[in-house]
């Protein structure tokens, strides 16, 4: 009798399917990057997923976010995705944290379970820095998404150590802030070497945790998420070094 992971097992081997099923991934942020990363993990056979996001679906999310449809406006991103993922794999173990995690809570979050990998898909600087710092200090493997906005060419996306990232404003700010904690390297980031389109960025002063609104295209954040998930899967199956 066929199994839904037969094609994946043909590629990775049954032993790795078992390893993925036993793995527990923490993903923080379920926006344009994070939701696609989460779905690739689920479809690859990850058996345990902790997802963190306190946001609801807004009409401006429809151009790029996986759970965003006209019907879902105003609904919890996490609730929609949980239902979707359980329809893919009813045996998936999902721990849902449907709220924003404060900076001071990040270490408690990463230590709340024995996570095999963490995906940082946060798009605001301060909580991102605290999540990265907590993972580095507690030796928890991490891949972090940098800025997917104001860019359009997916062929420029790369995975590399944070110290080698360039042409990315968010990566610059992450490096700058991590230096205050004497962290200069030691974790992978997904970033694009493409120069951001300056005309696609406008300043805003009235939104919580946001200083700008950035233009986006449907496939770029999704591609970042796929790169994040790819790195995690390949590390867990020892196809690539962490």
C-alpha cells in the first residue's frame, strides 16, 4: 500500500524519513517566509513542529502569504496553517503559540523543548536579535531569514554564514547589533545579493514595530522560506553541514 512519503523516502532513504519524523523544529514568524518554510517541513515528513505567531491575516498579505485569502482576512495565521498542515499529515504534532513573544522571553522559548533546529522568520529587528542570541548562546542550530522585500530576482538568493552576507539592510543591522553581544558569525542566513529597489520602500511612523513599508512580489518571500526549509532538511539528513 502506498504511503504519502514514498517519493521522499525514495530520495532520502527510509532511515532519514524516520529521523525527520522524530525531529522537532521551532519556527518563529509565519509571514511570507515562515509559512512556506513550515509547509515544506511538513511535506518533507517533519513530525514535530512548534510554530509562533500572534498575527492575523490582513488584506495586504494576499500578494505573498500562504494562508492569506479573501475569506481568511482577520483570522489567525497560526490557526489557518495548523488546520492546513494537519490535512497534509494528520499525525503531525503541532505546538501552537498564538501570541507575540517578548524579547525577554526568547531564551525561555528556545529552551522550552529539545529543538533540533530553529527557523527565524521574524521581520522586526529586536525580537530577531534576541532569538538569534538565545540560539547561539544555547548551541541550538539556527537558520535565519534576512530581507526578502524590495527585491525581485530569486536567482540571487543564497545561504551562507551571517558574516558573509551583503547587499541586505536587515543583515547589516543584525550583524551590527550582534556585535554588541560579541557574536560575529556562527549561524546560517538566507539572503539575496540583489540590491534593494529604493523606490519600493516608504517610511511609516504609525505602526507598531515598523519603520517602513516595503514592496514585495509573490515568489521572493516564498523562495526564502523554501531555502530555509531546505537547509534544515539537508542538515538533519546530513546532506549538508549545519
